[in-house]
């Protein structure tokens, strides 16, 4: 027996003579040491799981592509919906209600109505255009020096341009327009309700479809990652069993697989970002054309980076959850096998 | 060190692996566990290593009642027991050093301490010069010795071996047994499950015999004999 093993042996002997084995044993590893090794195992799991993915590049890439496409669909739609929002901002001007007064009604009366409407909670702004001003504007825009030469009397009524609050739905808008018609002296209260209703319905439908699609494909990503992890685990069943036999906690055994899940989620999200980016670039001119027709003037997506980060976060979370379920299932099986 | 009080184990499929088994093994003792295959040897070892739970009775290891232990705590108990398997249970894609280091890594030792202990352990089983090799290139006897080095690296007070010489020739078996005796001499409690009766008779240690899940012989207390 060498001196080395002699010492080791004596340590074993002294260990065995101690009264309580477990408590003393674990106190030999200090708390800070344990934190250090805990972090070290995280790092090791992170690297090890990455290496494993690299060992089967084709299979990994295929899985990543599937996850990427599954994530890209709902998020792409979400991005388009986000751009539709720029249209609904243009909606503010489109949804104005014009109230035309009877020409006999004096401007003062119209002003009174305007003041009342200004206090109405549903109304954001009221602009009054007195008949005289409107007439002067029209003459100016037509290049007439003196319109009275053609028409002896001002043919235009006093008008109120009412901007309803953007939170107002199509139904409330219609109700407001109907109320305005009842005001004494009002001849016409006019707005394009049908257009607003249509847009409302389309956006709502698209929103719901996107939520549904996101839920379905999110579930698909969970299953894809879960299944992939399950297959990886089958290859490492023996290792898991051995590590467990050596006294590893469930967390220790699970960790590398959780990282695999996170990598899949992250890689898939990055591919999804790429897909969305490329499709966005290709769709942009067509979208711009469509939106211009609806009165929007720009296609700016203000929070693109934030959206991508959110996608990354959601992808990683889905990966983590999928891996968690797969690893736990395997751990349960290990336990029942013994 | 090991105490079984009227322990029974019935598996979920209705099979009674152990029925009313009672015995105790003191600190520093070395004993054999024999019995025909299917007699419940493996189940008994699984109960000791907290891999299974008894359906009745108490299993007390080093003062801890395993029947009342939570799963997470059971992992910690397992770290204080050295376990040796017939089929070695080595990780074939890791070097001898990494295999032996595994229990220490799990227990959270630092790299310096791991290196020191793994070397001491490998030296003890005479394989220090093969630390960088993969287990596949080693012979069956050497693989078993790696398994033993791994079992003792955490300096356990209790060593459990399940058919450690099952696949080895008589000379190698005797060598392995000699190792166990050495550990026992310095105070480690050792329990070896084996059906190698020749070996047992040569060593004159306390022997338990299981028949159909019942303890039929405890060489220390002859009265159990059925």
C-alpha cells in the first residue's frame, strides 16, 4: 500500500469511527463551496448540453427549424397586427363625426352645442367651423375673389367636427351620432360607421385567430421540445441512472436537459426572428400599399427589438417547460424502476 | 449501521420481494448476503440505498429511518453509502478519472479536493496509471476496481456490493474480496450480496441467507434457521 492510499485509508477509518455519518459528511463541504459547485454545475450543464446538440448537427437543425417555423407564424401575424395598429391611429381622423346645422341657426347656438359636447366624456375634441369661415375657405380654395358674385348667399352651414375618443367602439359611435341628430337645429350628423365597423371586426377576428394560432403552435413547440428531450434522455438513460445512484438530486440530473430545452427554445426563436425579419422585408411594400389605402402614412413598428426579445423569452420559456416535463417523466420512471 | 425491523416489500405488481425481515449489522461489521436468484437480495440492497421504500417495517441506516425520508433527503443519504454493482455501472464515455470523480462532483467538492481523493482512491485499487483511459479498454476485473474506487472515493462508512465478483474468475474475485476486507479492517461496514458460496466459506464472515423473501439464516443467531 502506498503512502497515499495509507492516508486515505486512515481517513476512511477515522470517518467510520464518527458517531453520525451523514451530518458530519455533509458539513465537510462548506456552504460557499456548495454554491460554487452549484454554479459550476450550471455552467457545465450549459456547455455539455450545447456540445450534445453539436454532436448531432442535422437532427438539431431540423428540430430548430420546426420550432422556428412554429414560433414564426403567430409572431409574424402579431407583428402585422401591430402594424395594423398604425391604421387604427389614423382611425382617429377617419371616425370624426360631422354635424351640419340648419343655415338659420346662429353661430352662437352652434357654439353652445359645441361647449356642451366638449364636456361629454365620449368626445375628445370639438372643432367649430362657422358658416362664414367655411365659405371664405371654400372661396379661397376655389380661387374665387368674391364668391358672392356667383352665389348671393353663403350656401354652407355652420359645422361641428367632433373627434370621439379612440376607446369608443363602433356601437357607441353610432349611438353618439344618433344623439347628435336629435339636437335642435342639427340637420345632418354624419360619419362612416360601416367602415369603422368593418375594420373593428377584421381586427378582432385577426386578433382572435392570432391568439388561437399562438396557443396551438405554442403547444406544438412544447411537444416538439418535450419529445426531442425525451429522445435525448433515452440515449442517456444509463447515465441518468448511474448519476442518481451516486446520490445526485433530481435537480442535478434534470439540469443538463433543461438547458437543452432552453437552447432549443432560444435557437428556434432566433430562427423565427430571422423568418419574420425576411418575410417582413418581403411583405413591407404590399402592406404599405394596403395601409396607405386605409389612411395610414407609415409602416413604422416602434417596438421591433422589444418584440424580438419577447419572442426569445417566450421561446426559451417554452423550451424550459417542455424539457421539464420530459425530464420529470423520466425521473419518475427511474424511481419506479429503482 | 444497518437495522431492519420487520421489513416487508411488496411491489406494485403484487410480488412480495421481502417478508418480515429483521436483522442488524453493527458499525465495522462485514457480512454476506446470499440466496437464490429472486430471493430478494437486490430488493434488500435497494432498501438500504433508499432506491426503494419498504411497504412495512423500518429500515434504519446510520441513524436515519429511510421509511420516513423524503426523496431529496434520500439522495443525500445515498452519498454516504458506497455502492458497487455487478455490471459496474460505469459511464463508458468518460475517463476512469471522471467516473471515480462523479460522486465527489455530485456532493459538491472543489476540483483540487476531487483530484486528491480520486488519485488516492485509484491508487488504492491499483489503477492510478490508467486514470486517463476510457473504461471500455479495461478488463472486467479492472472495470470492477474502477467501480470500487468510485464507491470508496467519498469515504463512505458503509459499503454495499451487489454480486461484485459475479463476472470475475476466482483469482480476480479473491483480489476484490481482499480489497473489501482491507476496507473493513479500517472500520468500514461492508455488506456483500453474492451467490459465490465458495468465497463465503473461505472468509468466515457473518452470513445472511434469504429464501423467497424471508431471512432463513443469520450465522450469528442460529435460531432464525427455518
